[in-house]
């Protein structure tokens, strides 16, 4: 398989991207190959600095960069030879099997929607994030920021996408899907989640675990997958991540808190679209890039597009 | 002043309530007096068990109990002689200056709305909670669960109420009010917060600190007061509180994490109503009750009703 990586979009490009790709290189399966999109000369310079043979990568030379301050809607038209635009074109034409970038998130989403496109039947793709549970396992939260305003049907599709991701990318045989709420009872919540609860309660598309409160989010006792709109999910994710920094500032060195560091999960997969796309933090370290590349390989292997299409065709949904 | 306490509504009533009141007794100012609403015999039994003279309290004998499973809307009609109903009547008729209860939250809110009532001009009272900041100071979050569905105007009033609470009850001279959001830029967020941002950005009623992300919530670097709807606030509060338990389970004993325990702040003040009302956790320990009583005294002293009325009459709002 071919794992595409945008090496020019991050805050520390291309150094961190190339160093992260080098770290990932030796950890990938035999048939996996990393395709770097970016300035060939600069990529090779980073490789040479650490004594790594750039021939271990495929390099697609690009001449433009979509930066953090570029207008997401216009960037692809204005910069067709950018690393991000080239990456998405390669993904859409199946020259690569997945694409990861720590670049401009808005532009990434524009790229997804205009090149890869949502899977037919999915109204709103979403982005997801894994997070550590106190019991040592891993949970999945979605949407973590793509759709700040959702309809109940969007939450239902998030639940379905999350369950499929948890099963095929995280290896959970029968993931329990919880609905983020402010109480356990069915009648709790705002208008959105009350309506979503009604849609979910008898679902045959996933195992519905009912409402999840903030107390339960990190315990994993009630749910493996937690569903919410992108506004709530983004706040939860960033608040949880802030505890990594807090723990660090207090001199706490515990595995659980260290796992709250975004570097350990590398990036957020875009779910519900026709190819694996992973969005990373703009300030990604080499470690974060390494984990993003490994995550991309994992998501490619999970064959989620096929899983989602199969699920949609079963018509339970 | 007279601080009313419902001793019958909590999960461990009246024992924890009376023990907490006894703990608070010696910490109150000279002119403060605790008025206990509940079964006189049972209250006296708890006092006697620990060798405390019940004559230190005023006791209003009540014969009924509004429990956690009573229908909030019907409870006051069905149980007019309950400790909660008697307390609210005493509050509305100014026999007491504030009322606190760890009982049925829904019933508490019905009691507030039908006896004490919202301050004229306040569309939606809300509930607030203080929380620890990493810098050792204390932040205020509101709404933490009363109004799961809000309009922009409600968030604006939350901001005003929060600023007044922070100034008069928390002693912050010029509290900075942040809007909970998923990015710092003005255009970020869902429809609700984008509209709320527009209302707040030039406010003369409070110092608007702009958007606050999950990362910033516990740092206090950008805001002293954080405003959101009750759905988001309840999730944030419970998620933050869960880290107290997580820290405990990992053997971490740090002041910051210990302060995340709800017991340390005792209860959530209802803001925007015509008298001080504090809602506590159903499972309140004696320590939590003690802090709830002290909080009630503090809120009474802050004269928030007057402050809110003054602010409303200034017509900035």
C-alpha cells in the first residue's frame, strides 16, 4: 500500500514531517510505502542530515504550499501544485491509498469534500479521535470538530461510522456506542440529543449503550465509542488534552496522562469519505507524524470505505 | 442572616446534612444562623449522637420529603409540608435569606421558578459552578446544566450574571468573561455561539475576553468566567470532576486535582433569581454540606439580587 504524507503544510515543515516519516519507515509492514508530497530538495536535505536514504520514500515534488493562513475555500484553485492539492489528486486517482497532513485543517476538509467526496448516503463526514481510558484501553470520540451544528440524523451516522471504525480499525468485536449527554435517562439532554436518542435506541446498525455523562467519558465502563456533535466533541477533546499539560506542569508522569498527549494518536481520521484521510495537528512533532503515518496505514488496512458501503447497503440504517 | 438548609432531600438525609451544618456552624460569621428544615426528632438525634446542642440551630419541623424519584413538577403540590417546599416558602417570605438543598434538582428548580422567581428582565436563570484553575485561582463556569437549549441572548445574560457573581461573590475586581468555543477566531463555533459572540464583543456589561477553547479552560490565562449553554457546561463540569476520581485511582495527591472534587465547592448557585438558592449533589458528604452552607452565606453576603437589578437598570444590557 502507499501512504501519502503532505510534508509542507505543518508549522515545522518539512523537517518534522520527514523526520516522522523516517521514524515510521522501519515500523511499517513490508508492503507499505510512504509517498512524500513536497519540495524534493528540502526533503532530501532532511534525510541526508540524519543519514537516511531518501530512496526509501517515493517523493512527489511539489512547488507550492498551502499555509495555515490560506483561505481554505480558495487554496486549491490558487495553489494547484501545492503538496496538499497534489496529495488529494493522487488519492482521488488511487495512486496512493491514504493521505495524511498536519496542514491547514479547513483546506484539508475542502480537499476531502471536492476530491475524495463523501460516501454516497453519508450526509456529513466527521472527524474522530481516539483517547485513553482509565482502564488502559482506548475510546473513540466523534465528531471532534467538523460539524459544529448537527441534526439527529448526523449523530446517528456518526454512531454508525464510529462503530465501524472501532470494529475494523481498533479491533473491538462489538463496540458499545454511547451518546454524550447530561444525564443517563432517555429524556435528558438538549433537543438534538433527545431526538438522536430516539433514533438510536432500537438501532440494528450498532450496539447502543445509552447516554454517557461527563463522569463516564474516560472510564470506558459504559461505552467504547462516544458520539456527539462537533462543537461538544472539540471541547471535550481539547479539555481532555489539557490535562496532559496540567499533569506535566505538576510533575506527574503517569501513562494515562501521557496518553492524553495528541502525539500518541497522531491525527484524526476523517470518517464517511471515499478514501482514508488523516488530519494532524499543525504543530506536529516527528513523533506525532510517525504515529500519524502508522495510523494511516492502520486505517487503510481497515478498509473502512468498503465497511461503510456494506453497512449502508444493508438498509438497517 | 439566616441560612436555610434542607436536611431531608439528600441521599444520606438527614445525617450528612446535620453533620455538615454542625461543621459549618463554628465557621460562620457571628450574625449568621442556620435554619434546618426537616424532621425535628431525627435532626436532634444526629446532634445528640455527636454531642452538639441542637439549640445552636433554628429547626423548622417538616413532615414530608421530596425524594429523588418524585416528579419535580408535581412534588410541591403533592408535598406542601416537605422540607424543600417549606424552605422555599420561608425564602420567598424572607424568613430566611438563602436556601440550600442537596435534594431533587428538578424539584429545586421548580421551587425556584414558582416561589422565588426569576429577576424581572432575566429570561433564563442558570446554574453555575466554580472550578479550580491550574494557577491556584478559581474560575466560574455557567450554565452547568439548567438550560440545555439556549438562545444567544441567554448566553449574554449568563455572561452578565457570571461577571457579577465573580465580582461580588468571588472578589474579582474586573472579571474577564470568555465564551466557550472550538477556536479563538470570531467566526468559529456553532450558530449559537457565533451569534452570542456578536452580542458580546462590544458589551459594556462585562469585560469580554473572546473565545475560549478546551485547552484554555483550566489555565485561567484568558478568562475568569466561562460562558456556555447548560448542555456543554454540564459535560465540561462532569468531565473535569472525573479527573479527581482518575487522579485518586492513580494514587495522585495534588491540590489541583483534589480541588476538582465537588465537595470542595459544595454546590451550584442558581443565578438570576430573586434570592440566593444553592443546589448540592444528592450524595453530598458532611464536608460537601459544610461547604454548601458556607457558600450560601457567601452568596447572601454578595447581595447578587441587588447587583443584578442595578446592572439591568443601567440599560447597557
